[in-house]
């Protein structure tokens, strides 16, 4: 019953978003948008695409930091799984590629899926932490639109909450992992799975790992900011740095949930509205947003799809908890 209600809510939300996007698209001068796309500097766009791929590679390194202690020690495997998952995220709704990453690595490394899921949970948590740091610093020291400035108290409270959580995870006493009974029902198996999950999080949560992951997270968001800036420059779109910061914050407000595959449409609308707040042309802003997503979707998806079969079709047994 709960699954049915949840599905109905998701479908209704997606329908509302799609209708809003259609109404937004009707007000766009697509001729101007297409002209801005075709006149963009290809060399700068290529550099921006390379920078974007570098940021994704750093995400793989951040995940690898947590994968090594559980027995998945190959950095190359983490990179391949990260690109494969990102590629699948671009063609699936609701970040479906993240679940695939767990399956990929558990199958390839012969590690319990609960442990891989725990490492991914920490990696995704630091993606959010990097965003919160960027948001807190930006709303405190940059002249952003009022819609973003209102998040200042929330950003700092969230940052304080994150710091408390990290300290708790580091100082949380590690408990012995109990052996599973020989016969279990599905509820017992689920409880055992969650025990493995929580035990792994406690075991790999250390100060040095968290510090390294935080530095990498800041670097990843800085590279994303550079990607946005380079793309705007390629399209002769003179959005100031503060505008680029505001745009990247706005389009990633709901990064944990994707209403459309690759968040196409929602991304363009949020970017255009934010850029218009800085006096920029909305139609040109949509062109820049399409160029940004072209770099984020096409190269990553091609690499991901090329790498995904290696994980999907190898007949390796997944070690279960």
C-alpha cells in the first residue's frame, strides 16, 4: 500500500514538473537559443568537458577512500563504477545509477553488498557536505539573490549539524559484528543486512578519511564551478562569477532527486531563472544550460555505457550479507 501511494506521489510530482516545463518552454525564443549554441567556441567547450570529467574522476577517488577498508582496493574499479553509475543516472529517473554502482563493485570485488552500500552512503554524504560548504560560504560572503540569501541561517545550521554528525561517526564505538544465524526469514535477513551496513559505516569512519573526503568535495565543486564558467565563456555569455555561483547552487538544490532523466528541463529552467536575476538574457542562458548538460551527459553517458557491460555481464557471484 505504501509503495503504491509513494508511486502515485512521484508520478503526480513528475507530471506537475513536466507541465511547468512545457509552460516555461512556450515562452522561450528557441531561434535565439539555437543560435547561441551554434556560435559557441568549440575549443573552450572541449576544455570544459575535460574539467567536468576530471570532477567525476575525483568523485571516484573520494569513493575509493571508503572502499579500500572494506576490501575493494582497486582505484580503477572505483573509477569505472563511478562513470558507469553516472552514465546510468543520465538515462534513468531518481538516480537509479547509484544502486547499480553497489551491484557493480560488490560483483567485481566479491564484497558484501551491505558494505559497498555503506561506502556509497558516506561518499554521497560528502557530496552534500561539499554543497553545504559552498552554500554557507556563498550566502555569507557574496551578494546573491534574496531567494538564496534566505538560506544563510539554514546553511550554517546544516553545516554545524554535519560537523556534529562527523564527530559522532568518528568517535562512535565500534561494535563486534555478530555472525548470522543459519536460517532466517526476510525480516531477519533485512535486519542482518542493516547491521552489516551500520557496522561498516562505524568501522570506516575516521578523521583522516573524513578530512580527505572534505578536501576532495570542495575540489569537486570548484571544478564544477569552473565547468559552468568555461561554458558560459564559450557561449559569449558574460555571467559574473557570483552569478555562476548562484546558478550552480540553484540547479543543484534538488540534486538528490531527479524528476526527469538527467534532470533535463529542470536544469535549464533553474539556470535561466537564476541568470535572468543578474540581468542576463533568458534565451541565451537556456543555451548555456543546454551546453553545460551536453558536456555532463553525452561524454559521461558514452563512457558509462561502454564500461557498464563489464560489470553487468561478468558472471561473478555477489557476496551477500
